[in-house]
C-alpha cells in the first residue's frame, strides 16, 4: 500500500490527516454571454470539474480527508457505493488505485451489459463491483456494512465511505473550498452575492454553508436538489453541518432558514436526464463552451435559469455557479441532450 504524502491539516480547532490530491485552485471565470441571457450583471463559474485528479469533480475534495483518515487507520480496502453513474464512486476508485488499496464498490439495481461513463472508468481502475439487485438506494448501505464485516472476518482492514462521501470528514473538503474562493476574490473589485450549486447527498452544500459562516463570506448559498425532495435533503444538510461542527470543534450561525434548497428540477428521477437539464447543458455549451453533466450541473443550471426569472434572485446581480463535475455522464447513451 502506497501512503506517501499523507499530511496533517489544521481545520477549525482540529487536526486531521489529509491526502493531498488537489494541487491548484480550481479556476473561476466569468460567463458573459450567459450572464446577458439571464439578466445578470456578473455571472461567474467555479470549475471544480477541472480538478486534475481522477477525471475531476468536487468529490475529490472530500476524499482528501476521508482517505486520509482511512490511511491513518491503516485500512487496506475502501468500500463505497451508489448508482453506476456515480462521480463519487469513480473518484473513490481512482484514489484507491493511486494508494494501492482495494476498492469494493456496491451499486444499487441490477447489472446491465452496457459499460460506459463512470462505470467504465471504475472498471478501468480495477475496482471490484457488486449490484444489490434492488432499486432502493438504501440497499447499498446494507450491503456495504455486510461487505465490511465479511472482509474483516477474512483479515482485511476495510474503511466504509458513505454514499456520496456525505459525512463530516467529507464535508471538510467543501468547507475549505469556501476559503479557496475567498482568496480568489480577494483582489477583485466585486464578489458574488449568491452561489448556486447542485445538491445530491448534501455534503457539498453542508460544506459551503458551514464554510461561508465560519470564514464570514459575504454571499448566500442556494441549492438545486437533483436527488430527493428539498425537505429531505435540508434535514440531511443540517445534520451534516451539526456533525461537522463537532468534528472541527467550531460553531456556526447556520439555521434551518439558511438552508435554501429549490425543488422542481429532479425530472424523471435521480440519475435520469430531464428536458430542462438537457436544454441547460446545450445552453452552456453553445454560449460559453462549458460542458455540464446530465445528473447534477445540467439540472442545477436549469434551476438557476428559472430562479433568474423570479423575484428570488431579482436583487442579485452577481452570481456564481459551482461546476461540480460529472462530464463522463455525457457519454452514457440516453444521458446526453
């Protein structure tokens, strides 16, 4: 097992093991054509899709701390799961391969003969995969626990990473993304008033809300749910923030009213393309040469387009959109516009 590079990182009032996987700040640039179409004075995008490790995406941020913790505990196997299109699973498989660890992946549903997108990349990285046979996403959790128990009995040292990396350690990486963005805007004449991002398992939004409070950033955060009803993910985000505050020994001013999540853009279901999301993908590609993905950012941009036409963002002339990655999903038949 290769563990060179493991470092200690001070976050809040805690010291956490961190495996560095991101070597540069992700770019922030303006989208002038799209801003004009949406009636915004300024529209920026932060390109976490351009993280260079493991095909990019902001899941790498959380994995720096999750895998750092796993390595500090001398784990030799990473267990995680989700659906076959999961960016988190692909990123986890890439980190496991880099560290010389075994990757045990649990997918919900039944295996299909079609191997493409993130599923293809996971197989390419040498991960072992199993399917639960159930479309219930929580079936993954049951099978991960069973897998960990079985591997432990066989003498292995497994480390279970929750779906989407949605855990306090996973949230920490997104807290630090706020600090990174503040540094990027430190010498600029204006800052975003609102940051809009996609919300799936809740870890990204929890981190951005907690980081915004902790670092006293001047913007507010608004999420577009792409996975489950807003009230469900709001509760999950609040719990993640509470648990992460305990981990870091800090307090924030985030309340239930701070967790603003907009419904109406899930489409046929999580992981299924929507007409509005597909249109938004085309819009960003044509206007700015930026490619979004059909599972998260396409639907989130569709939500932003709708919000810009309502009173909710009427007063916000400077907006930043967080690109969380996921472009391998464009190369899955039926997942592109």
